[in-house]
């Protein structure tokens, strides 16, 4: 009889602890987003990128809430700059000896700060590195200010992203639509 009572008390305690933990909201969030953008301000030293009119990619973002109005972010993923092939007789010359036949990829790795202004609206700043995956294979410094709106599950962000380094700077105006959840 005593064993049965101890078992019931232990079960009640475990259930109340589990319920209390479920009621607490986690400071951690994870989101998966679709990215699209328009490349801007290309340097004439790289005629390849002046041929890009569209960017599409995907990112994952880990977010840690400091308090109700601020959060740290860590974002990574893949951007693809779609390029039009250049004909062999193109006057634009490739200093690396290859003619451009495919797209340029970039792997961004950025840390940032998201500041919530009011009712889900936020401003955000990120900085990090962008690793080009084709042709030049340079590493770019990324600086990215943005604004957005977030709900419990969805995040809509608009940003300008600048890629600089190796005497070649370019950027993009991008839109991110993401689905997120607490961890």
C-alpha cells in the first residue's frame, strides 16, 4: 500500500514539473527561410556578376532572445546568383581564363542582433563572411542591415546585403520569408 501511494505521489510530482516546463517559453528559436533578391552595384572588374539579375536561396537561422525586445541571431545557408551564359566572342574578358557557363553560389555565415520595436516589427543588423563557391572562390565580408515583421511562426524580412573584399564589391536587396519554432 505504501509503495502504491509513493508511486502515485511521484507521478503527480513528475506531471506537475513537466506541465510547468511546457508553460515556459524557450529563449531559443529556429527558422528555415526562402530567400530571393536582386543583385546590385557590381564592380566592372568582375563582368560575371554584372550579368546576374536574380538571386534565390535558403537559410537557417538560430535565434536567442536576450529579453522581449532583443535577440542574437546566427544565420547560414546558400544563395545562388543566376547568370546568363556569355558567348565565346563576348567583349567581356575573364582574367581567370574561363568563360562563364554557370551560376555563382555564396554560403553566408552571419551573426546579428534583432531589435523588436513594437508589435512584431523589428530592425536587424548582421555581419559575417560569404564564401563564393564557384569561379573566384573569394571570401567576402558581409554587412547586412534590415527590417521585418515576425509572428510566433512566420518571419518576413527585407534587407540590403553588401559583399566586399578582394577589390570587388557587390550587393543585393533581398526578401526572406521564414517559418520558425521554439526549441
